[in-house]
């Protein structure tokens, strides 16, 4: 499978504001890393891997304030709580209010106070090893969210300081966080409070970041950032910030909080408003953009709209029981909307370059990620089928399980091939067609009969392949290299025999890109070789649209230059053979004429 990537359409309008300083980019990347790490923690726990965390075995209503005596709902069998004689219905509270939320290590002790008929009595429980659980649903959702987080980090890393891109990347990273609860080591000891505060801010700040990114993008497109939008943004920040600060303070100190049991609804309403406002501002940016850019902005608008819709479904899941395990309509809708949003956002970046990442995408990497996602998807399908088929049936007939695995194995390869063809058509068709034209030229080049025609044709084809880049072809002579075909005012007429680029090409015998040895005006140098001896070189300038030469383009052009060099050498050898044949023929004619002349002379006595 080819390893590679292609040309960018016209770049977006230049950023109106000064680029952000590198320190802000690094901080944004650290923020993104934290979001992705949370997904990794969730993935680790959901796979049933060891965490070192302990348990007391007590379950109670989370809405119950930790300064009150809360009724125990459930006691885990064999847990420290059961061994201490606690039963469902007993009333208990932690001595330290924050311990109601905080995790603990195996062997760590935790003090409680139990309310009994005779009064209060202290109780100390020592945590034993927490039971590991395997949740394939959480594994799939964690991987899906981590993919979106990595995409956000990619946008930030290649944003070149553009405020809109950094904010959109941060929004995707924060949206990809797997929850506001600290996990594993973050949930223990003194780590819990700072991580709980930070993760809540990230979790509920996603719509605000989307709204901020939409405002910045609209300002780039039209220069507008109306007073009403600014007031709506800062008003939402104030409401969300105040609500969050009040509730977090209440939870840390063990109070009920301002909204009681309706606290999540108070969280969810500003989040929903934020998504609606962000979608509205993005729609304004699309409407106010230049007509030639609207289709590209429209794709990104639909992509982010699907992401918003996934956020709404997520809020619906949380409001209806926080059930992420059963395949409910809300959960299925969340998967569909989120995957559609992520896929469209990737399509907008890679195919239409709505956000110009300024670097080449490796085709093999894209297909590798795609195959991995498909593999996990089929594994999830296998698990789902085994869940649907009754256990007695599967245990009674092992052929059913084997049949499921075999059918999925056969189907996987066909689906993967079909999806890869679709991806090739959607993302890489222009690249593939460009490559195919160059390869067709190389096949036909072997049938060109004159060296000058082949040189001119190669220069023209390389220029076409590079979207109009200047191309010059040089051949070795006694003093270095002389320009034989093509050329440009920006490229030299001659290359001295010991010029740095000549030395580098003779020593390395490989293509040079963005190398200090390249002469001014050249972005790519492609050697032609015969028996490892340098016979010539192509120099190519940068592309007119300032798009980079991708690694696959460099490799393909380097191979093409070698083949052109060999074809030119073959033509030179054929020319020498023809010249030798002509010389031999002339020598034979002269010899015959000489013999005839000698035969006609009278003999000398």
C-alpha cells in the first residue's frame, strides 16, 4: 500500500490577530495530553487491568451530603464493610467529608461515624483489593474519545499560533475527556481535590471553548465579533463558572449545594446553551465567508454540529440514569453522532484542508489507524452477538461461537478492503491520479528516441506533478554540472564541481529536501545515477502554493529521476553504438575504396 499524502487547496484567509506565542501552544498541548491520559486511565480500568486501588464495599446515594448520615444502599459481599457488620439501611458518614468521593489504596484506612439507636460510634475500615471489571463498551467509547482528543492535539500542534485553530483543537480535546472524575492514582490522597476541580472545569468547559473557537473563526472570515455574541459568551462563562465554583465548594465541604438533587440539570443547561450559541456563530461564519470557501466551511460546520449533537445525547444519558453499558437508543445515537462528527472533521482537514495543517499526512498511517478501528469494531460486534445469543445455546453448541468468529474473520477483510477503497477515493484520489500520471509517463519514457525530447518531457512532467514548480535538469561535465533543460531565474545556470550540493549528491546518492546544501531557490534535488556514479540532477523549486513536498512525492520523484537518468544513459549508449556502426561502415567503405584503388594501380618494376 502506498505511503503518502497531497496538495492543499487555497489557504484560508490570514489570521486577523497576532499569532499566539509558543508558550500558549505548549500549554494547550499539555491540556490535550491530560485529556487523552484520562481516556487511557478509563481504558486501563475498563480492561480489568490492575490499578492498586482498594475498596470498603459501601454504596450510597451520591446526592446525599457527606456531612449528613446517609443510608447505605448496598454492601459488597466479602468487603471490609460486610466484615465490620454493616448492613444496607445503616446510616453512616465519613469523618472527613471529602472521603465520600475520594479513592483509596489497598491497605489504606478510612474513618467513618455510624449512627446507631444508642448514638454515634466511630468505625475504621481498612481497604482491601478492589474487584476488577471488564467493560468492552467503555473500551470502545474510550478509544473513540481518545481519537478525537488526538485530532484536537494535531490541530493545535500545526496551528501556527492561529487563535481559532488552537481554540477548536482545545474544544475537541476537552470534549474527548472521559468524565470529570479523577481516576486511579488521581483519585487518592491530596491529588483528588486539584484533579477533581481541573477535570470538572475541562468537562463542562467544552462548549465554551467551541464557542470561543467559533468567535475567533468568524473574526478571521469576516472581521466581525458583534457585541451581542461577546455578551452572550461572557455571560455564559460567568453563569457556568459561578455554578461550578459553588457546587465544587459544596462538594468539597460536604454541603448539599445550591441546586440539591437538580445540580446536574443546572450544569447541563448552560452546556446546551453553549453548544447552540457555538453552532449559531459557526453558521454566521459560513454565511459571511467568500463563496468559494463556503463548501469547505460547510463541511466543518456539519462536523462540529454532529459533535454538538453527541454532546446533547451525552447529557441525555447522564440525565436518564448515567447508563453507558446497555445499548440504549441514546447511547447508539451518541456513537453515531460522535463518530460522524469526528470523521467529517477529519475529512474537512485532510481532503478539503479547511484547517491547513501545513504537513503531509502519511497514507500508511491513515490505513493503519483505520484497520485498528475496524478490528476493534468487529471485536465489539463479536462481543455483542455473544451477548444477544443466550448463554445456554452457546455453551450447548460450541460451533455457534466458532461460526461467529469465522464469519467475522471472513467479513473483516472484505469490509476493510471496501472501506480502504472508499477512503482512497475520498481523501487520496487527487494524489493517486497525480501519481498515476507520473508513472504512466515513466512507462512511456522508455520509448522516446531522442535525448533532448526526453529531457524536455521529463522537465515538463515534473513541473506538472509539482503543480507548476520550476524544474531544471543538469548533466555532469568537466567543471561540474551544466543546465541542459528547463530552468528558472531562481535556479542556477551551472553547479560548480565542488559545490556543496554536488558533494552531497556524490556522497549520499539520494534526494535532498530542505537541505542547507541546496542552492538558493531549490527545495528538492534529485540525482540521476549510473553504477552509483552521479550523471546529473534535477533541481525543483518550492510549489507555487507553498504546499510542502510530501515524503511520498519526494520518493516517487527520486525514483522517476533515476529511471529518467537510466533512459538517458541508454539513449547515449545507443547513440554511441549507432555512431560506432556508422564509423565502422565508413571505415569499411574507405578500406574497400583503398583496396580498389590499389588494385587498379600498375605494378611497379
